[in-house]
C-alpha cells in the first residue's frame, strides 16, 4: 500500500467537487489503480470515494457526508474533517482515517481493512461487523457492535449503552467506561494473545502512549447462539 | 375462515359440537406450546383462506372487443426493467421472474436449477440472504443481487457482476422480520459465506444497519449507483404492509423497480404467527401499489413486480391486468423443481407430513433435496433435470398468460387492463378495485 510520504506536490492529482460532478470524481477514483488523489470542496457530499478498487491514496479536504469510502477495497482514504453516517460501510480492505468525528454506523458490516476515527463515533459503530478492525480514539455511542460477527473494535474513550448486543465472534476492547453491556455481551479476561493483538492494533492506528494493559475485553457469552425458551428474558 | 364442519353434531343425545373458536388446530397449538415452550417456526407461506386472484375473472372478447387468434396473431410477453435511471436496463423475454431465495435456505443444486430454468426461457433469478454463489451466477444469464439488512457475503465485486440490485426492505411472509436460518442448515460453507460460527441459529437483522427511513434510503441508493457506475437497475422490495405509501417512498428514494410481495409469499423459516398474521394479501397490495404509481404519473416508468402466491398463468395475467409489469415466483418454482412431490409420500410421512403440506423448510430434511444442505439429500436434485422442469413450467405460465391476453384482444400482455376484470366476491372487488361481476359496483368507489 502506498503511503502519504511518497507523495510530492508534482504527483498529487487534484479533483474538485466545486467544478466536477460526484460521478466524475468517483469515476476517476474508482478507475485508479495507483497514485495520490486530493478531493477539494467535498462540502459534505454523500457517497464520496465509494467503491474504490485499488491501492491508491485519497485525501478528502473537508467534511464528508454519508457512506464515505463505502465498500472500499485496498485504497487508503483520509478525511480531513468529519464523516457522516456509515463511513467505510462494508469495507473489504484498505484503510479509512477520519480526522474528526464519525456519525452513526461507522464501519457497518465491514469485512476487512482498518477504520480509524480520531474523534468520537456515534451510535451503532461497528454494527454487524464482519471482520474489519475499527479504532476510535474518542468514545462510541449506544448499540455499538450490535450483532457484530467478526473483527475487532477498539475504543480509547467510553462506550454507550448496550455495547455488543447480540454479539457473535467480534472482540471489543474499551479503555474507558462502558455504560452498559447488551444482551449476551460479557467482559472476558485479557490473555496474552489479546494484549498482543491489541498492541499491534494500537500501533497500526498510531495511538502513541497507549498500552493494551489499560483496556478491558468484551465478547459474546454465546448463550444465545441457539434458541432456548429459558432465555426469554433476553429476547 | 373457519371450517364449517366444526358445527357438526358429534353426539346424538346432547348435540355436542366442536368449537369454532377452539377448533382442532387451535387446541393442538395450545397443547404443543404448553408441552414445548416453543413457538412454531416453519417455512412456506400463509396457508389460511385469503382473497386471491381466483376471485377475479377476465371478461374476454365480445361484440365490442375482438380477440386475437391463438397461435397465429402474436402476443408479445417481453418486459424491460429499470428504464428510469439505469444505463443498462434488464430485458426479459417473459414477465415472470424468480424471486429471491438464499443459498443456505436452498441447496446449491436448487439454486443452480433455478438459474438453468430461468435462463432457458429468458428470465431472471435472484440471490437471497446468503450471498452470491458461483452455481447461481454461472447458470443465470440475468441475476438480481439482493442487498439485505444482514449483508451476509455482500461485496463490491459481486455487486458489479450482478445485472440488477434489489434493496430488500421486507418480504411478504414477514414484513418487519429478518431472515432466519436454523443451525442444522448452517454447514461449513454456509457459515463461511455468512461469517458466522457453524451450527448456530442465525437470526438476521430486520432493519438495515446504516440507513433508516426514506431520506436515508435515497442516499443509500445513490451510493449503490455510484459503486456500479449507474449501470444497474435498482429494485426496492417491500413486504405488503402499507404498499401505497411504501411504493411512493420507494419511488421518491430513487427506485427503478418496485417489488411488492404479498402475504402469501413464502419464507424458508419464520414464526407461524408472522406468516399468517402480518401483511396484506397480494390482491390488495397490487391495487395499492398501482394506485400509488399512477397518482404520481410513474406507472410503467418505474416498473412494478408483484409476488406472493402466484401459481398459474391466470394469476400472472390478472396481476398484469391490475397494472404489474412482471411477477416473481418462489414457492411455485420450488414445486416445479420437485418440492411437494407425491412420489416422496413415504418420506414425507416419516417426517410427519405429506406432499402438499410439507412446511418444515427450516429443518433441512427436505426429501426433494431443495430446502436442505445435507449432501445426500441435495444429491437427489439433478440441476439439469430440475432446471428443465422449471423451464417447462415457465413456458406453460407464459402460454396461459398469452391465451388470456389474446382472449381479451391484447397484442402485448401489458395491454391487459383493470377494465378486463370483474370480481366474484365483494371482498375481491373492494381489494382489487374492480367491479363486482354483474354490477358496476366497486366497494368504496360507488357505482352500485
């Protein structure tokens, strides 16, 4: 994957939503298989940089609307502002970095890759997560990782109500307080392999000065995997 | 509607009767619930008596309307779906499509059979809540890829190799319910495609994870179009809950095609109370969806596909006469492949059922090899032979449809119209919005 350091002012391709349509900008990014692109005047537009399909670098010069970098493959997308609902939804691979805050359903159903939110993420962060990694340096809202199937969520701040409700096999690491755990989500011991994978994730997300030992781990109790009428209180 | 035989006197001394309210079925269900503590989960669609297309008849030709010659004068059956925004609309030779059914609920052989049969007659198949299999993509010339709340197996490559995308909001069997696949059908392959542990009871989400309401849906559709370069038709499938308003909202959100699935539409697994008690009959749903499209001058510009209990060419013709552009079949297609086959009666009996009543599609024991993941059962279904049976059936539906269209003087099946229909019951007249036979009366619209 390309890194920002390889870019020089000469080889940055500039796209401008003040002059170009969303279709033109997305079309150029979707066809690209290499290079560094800067998108100016995003103005909160929806569905920007979605469906990318190659190891390119994209920098969004402002705030983005819904579904920024949706279904991303291989690309590394950085938004120099906040992102709307469903940032990096269904991401397959690559990286999406949000320098500001993320709205609801950040990283929803993402299968692979890394989503980093420098600020806070709202409700349902990592909903139905299917294998991607999400690192939120602030806090996450309620129902985060609802029905999350695989992948990891790391929260440096606090988590809202009903964290990990109806969780499957995703692993959740929270440094701050968890307001409440959802149905079938329980705290689990931090074993060596968890400390190791968390340290690696923290390093990838550039969380300097943060140690895995400061986190608690949460996962599925797996008691709702098969229907039992005795569990009626959960349903 | 209760079975009148419950009134039968069962002893001659006191005239004791069975109860209408507590009929044998109700008593059985109370006893079963008390014994097991489990609600009934099953497959199939609504089994109760409902107003259907059988309650409508065509008028046929007369002195003022002349018919077309059968076998001689052409009656076109082609349909184009997705003409509103998509750069590559779908062209089908017949207006009868195969509804979404998942790999997982159906065997891979069943999915391949559907693809083979549909492709042979020039129509489309649809994926389901379990992702796209190579068996299905490889054997379906035209494949609609469902975009469901669970997003199991969803990925941009399959999105781009689909011919259309169907955003599923709901289905007729359970408007407001999500998918369900019980542990016995979650084999290693099914589990891998859905990123789930093997053998668990999988209950899919009932709402999409990243949009709520029509304004969000419009943005979601914009994203799907951007990812697929505005090429693919985008369908929105709704269960028949509030079809008038849902059709309006689907059009507003940017649909190319609206799919309305009535309560007779089947499922592989859900609660019996959901199947029988939520949603409205297909007959009523078609009228409401067409009324919505006509009210905003979008009828025929946004195409309407109707599903839920379509069995015959007469059903297809009536749905089209009421204003649908095409229909989708699910249960009927499975029966064509071999479901409910009387030749399997001995095996159905072992399962405590019989051909025609078999509804334990959730259990994975289907002796016909269709609603199962067990290799030895699945191997019984030969995709080539089953595909041919489906193609035969689709041809018969088409011939019946043409017969009825010609009888009403139509050179294209889309020229069938509500004025060609009359209702046999007051209920059907009210639901379908066509006059009661022998009158000018449409309940609620005057004319009596």
